[in-house]
């Protein structure tokens, strides 16, 4: 089980920041890691696999937004959460 309050406190920019991009990505990462551990034990849980794919997609969209708006914070957050980064697309 994830500790939501602790995760929010670790990644919030200020005291009232509970829904910033950093916080959302950190919470999704914690949920993804928790669900991935569950799916390693329960390989036939197809509904859980779909939920994992949806969470990965949501996190990927948030990361893409963060990369577009503030690249330095994107690098710092992915390093801190140990998330692999794709190639940067320069337009």
C-alpha cells in the first residue's frame, strides 16, 4: 500500500501543493509500482493489466507535458523516481 500523504509531502513544491504535475506523477509511479508487484504474483489478472496500461499512459502524458514546460524539472523528477526517459523530440 502506498502512503499518499508522505508521497505528496516529498514532491510538493509548497505546503498546499497537492495536485501539481510533480505530485501527480509521483503518485502514479507509486501506484504503478504497487500494481506491477501485484501482477507479478497474479499473472491472469487481465483487469489489473488494463489498469496498469491506463496508468502508464496517464503518467506518460503528464511526463510529456512536464518535459515541454520545464525540461530541467523533468530530468530531476525522472532521475529521482527512476523512470526511464525516451528520446527528446525537438521541434
